[in-house]
């Protein structure tokens, strides 16, 4: 009896010791482990190297990389799912440029003002910083930026003695001329992203803004797509682009398909983000390498060219247990040194201003020089917590307006504006942020 | 009586718990949420009880009504085609011939491939430049190539084709099981009586396989009403919203836009529509079927 009780007390002690050990280990692991939710990059090796370097510099911190889908929409589902469930496992995540308003208002992203000072913010391009600001506070640190650009076939334009177009009607005329002369049934005039998805907003916004109109009036919380200038731009896309110089397949294209058209030598003009430069000029992946030119997108006469701002930021979850460690990681990943490495290895345009004058980067990516002006002026989509519902209304409108050749644009635009008013009304008289 | 039933109830308990937790609770929760205004991105609005407002909004939401119509069109076209094709396949697979086991396995391949993968495949097939679909139809006449997923009039049809390709074999599987329980003696007797193959099919096969047909029809209807992955991968609801089926619309409301209340209302609507359809099927086909069996 006595013997047995001694045995069990010994067992108990062992058990307790093991338990305590496990607790300590798991506690230590939880404290020093960061989970970084990202999408699969085209240059995965760079990211692994960066994370390894961070871990070397911060011994004791382990970064676990969770890789989500590359599509922005699907990645949004993944990240918001975790945030909705208040998942404390996720510390740092990628944010598309249109999310900070939503994530801030929902209380999902941590405000970073205590770490990310106004002076530090000044080192970044102002457009992406503004896109990360919601009601005066900052919620993300820009990593790289995107802006819509016009790619064109230098050889074809030279053959027909035309200079890159400065206005949209000019682009249409040039495309018509080249299509008529080349007589290649495969060739298309303008390859872009007109599928019903977020990319459609980016493309249409460039037409609308470059006609002096807007998607909606954010301060007044009113839809503006029913105004004449906005409708005129949409009508132009329907009648002059989709109905004339592009084949109707563009109505189902996202970035990869539209870029493939261009790199196969089957498009005269192409609208895409800066990453396309690297691919279009790589002889292994492109038939038009060396024949590609890049300029700011055209405008309608009397108006300024407009480029939609895109790009990715790092945010920290409000539910992270390690905000301070998470910041160390974000700080490292968005540092000048890291952004330079990313620019050199992936061709992504850095969000830090100074890097756009960095000789090494310009040597590798000479196009950044001419793109800098576009990055400075790139237009963010208005920051609002109801961006997603507004986007869905606009996607529906734009797709219906341009995909149906005899669409009633006046009526569709009025409906879209009215629906957007209803959504924007939710923001009236809001209390706390 | 009571005593003999008690142990049975205890054995049932695990499955009851399972159904309550994973089936009834979510359905109940969707019902409850559908009476609230709850928008995740606007937390200061709180969770406000608004009675039937969401249902009123749904009934007057032109996008939702259009989506319902799209879903019903999808169901009305795909379900009968799938069941008919399935019946055809099942009849062939029920015959004995060399390589039957092999063929039975092959027929199931489309159904066994994850929908996301086959949707991606169909997206490539329907591509307007390098898709096989155009090559088969037009060959080298590239100027005549179609862009099925870009045309408002063709996109839904393209998704239907993909769905029919994918799930006809599922219908075939159910119907084949039904065919296999028909006793051979009936056919032998019919042969002796001098019945033609058509007469055998009409008077033996069809009446006896009806329960399986009904089951296939029911499963396919409910599944087709809930179609989501094909749309998600192939069109995202476009072009011009022509493939925005109700389930996809509800997903966008709940998950992309964070409108949990309204999204739940759409989910409840999908649930009610499939419930009504199921009841209608069982009433219409089931009683007729039972009547025949009683007569026989």
C-alpha cells in the first residue's frame, strides 16, 4: 500500500515535470513564433532568403510562412476568415491596397502609429501611404507599389510611323490603322483586363478618371457614375475598345491572359502593372522581347492621364499576441534594404521613394525611371470600409455596360449610382472609427 | 413497448448529436441571423434586429431576383440532361461486355476530379484563342473563334456544359445501382413472351428503375441549385452578371462584403427553394411511383 503510494507520487512528479516542461516550451514557442500569411510569389526563393535573414538577425524568433492563393479576391477571403474568427495565430499579413479602410473600420488591423512615425512615412510614396490611412491613423506599411501602364509594340508603331498615343482616341486610331494593314486575324488592338472582377474596376477607373470624372464622391458619400463624363468614358470603352479594336475575348481576361496575348505578339497595345515589363522582355517567356515600349496610359483630350494605384502592404492583426515582435518583422520586411532586394529579384517597384533613384535598381530595371512620375501620380481607389460592396456594384455595372453591345448605359449608370448611394448611406452619422 | 425502444434511442444518440451540432444548429443560426442587420466592416452599427427587412430587401433586390432566375435556369437545363445522359450510360454499363469493369471506373473519372480542377480545365478549353473548343469547331479559321466565357449569351451555357460533363456520371452511378436490383427473371420471362427490347425497357426497366431516377433527379436538383465552384473559378459571376447564381451572390454578400445578415437571408432562401423543390419532387413522382407499385 505504502509502496504503491510512493510509486504513484513519483509518477505524479514525473508527470508534473513533463507537463511543466511542455508548458514552458509551448509558451516559449508561442512567444517567439510569428505567423506570416502571404500569397505564393513568383520568386519564392527571395522570400525564404529574407525570412532566413530576419531569423538570423533576431535569434529566438521563428517566422512561419502560411501561403494563400495568389488571386487578391481569394486571398481576401482567407485573411478575413482568420480575422473574423479572431485567430490569434496570424500575426502579419499581406494587404491589397484597397483593404486597409475595411480592415481598420472592422477593428481587424492594428493601428501602427506608435511604431511607424510621420517622419518614417515621409520616406514612402505618398499615394500608398494615403491608401493605408483611415480616419487619421495608419494601418499598413507599403511594400511594393503598382500602377497601370501602357505597353506597346515599338516595332509596329515604328513601322507605321506613329508615336505612342497620348489620348484614347489616338490609341484607337493607331490600332485601327495597324490592324487594317497587318491583316493578321490573331492580332488585337488593345489587350487589357475586362472580366467581371476587381481588375475591371482598375481598368475602368483609368478611363473614367482620365475623362475628369470619378467613381464616387467620397467626402459627400454620393455616387457619381451617372454623371455625363463618367458615362462618356464607359461608352467609349464599349464602342471604341471592346466593340472595335479588341476581340471580345478580353471580356473574360484577367492579367495573365491579357499579358499572354501581348507576349505572344498578338496585341498592339496592352494595359498592365509594372511586373509585366520583366516578363514581356524575357526572351524565354516572350516573343516580343526587346520590342516593348512603355508609357503612361492615355487620357481623353483636355484631361490628365490616370493610373490606378495597386500594390501590397504588410499589416498586423489586432488579435496577434506579439504585436511588438510582429512590428520588428514588418519593419525588416519594408526596410530600404529588403525593398531593394525585392526590386532587384522580382522587378516589383519599391514603395520607398529613395529606391527609385537607386543606381543598382535602375540598372536592373531601367523602366522605373520613366515610371516614377506615374507612381507619384497614381490614384488610389477611395479608402472606405464599404469598398467591397461598392466594388461589386461597379463590377456589375461596368461588365453589363461594356459586354452588351447595345446596353442602356444611362439606365445602368443611374441604377449603379443609386445602389452605391444606398451603401454609402450606411456611413452617414457614424460614431467612433 | 417502452422498454424495447429505450436501448434503440441510446444507440441513436451519437448521430442525433451529430445532426444537431453540424446540421440543425447552422441552419437555425442562419435563420436567426437573417433577421439582423450585421455588417462586419461597420462594427459600430452593431447587430440590430430588423425583423423581416432583409426578406423584404431580398424580394425587391433586382440582382437577387436575376440570380434566382439564373439558378433556376441552370437547374432546369442541367438536371434533366444529366439524368437522361446518366440513364443512357447506366444502361450501357449494365450490359455485360468485355472491359465493363474498366469502363465503369473510367466513367466516374469526371465526377472524381475535384470541381475546382475541372473548372480550371474547362476555362482553358473555352479560351477564345488557344482553347480546344474553338479549334474543334473552327480549326484554322481563327477570325471566327468564339469567346464563350466573354459573351453574356453563352457564359451560362458554358458552365452548364461543364456541369453536365462532370456530374452525368454521378447520375449514372445511382441509376446503375437501381438497374442492378432488377431481377433477370423478368427479362427472361419477357423474352419468352416475345417482347421487343423497347417493350422490355418500357415495361420492365423504366418502372423498376424509377426510384433510382427520382433519387438521381433529387440529388442533382439540390446540387445544381447550390452550384458555386464552377462559377467561382470560371466566371466570377460575369460577364454582365449572367452567371451570378444565387449561391454565388450569397457568398459574395457574406464573405467578400461582410454583410452577414443579408447573406444569411440569401442562404435561407436557397435552403427554402431546395426544400420546396424536394417536397414537390417527392409528391409528384413519389406518389405516382407508389401507386404503380401497389397496382403491381
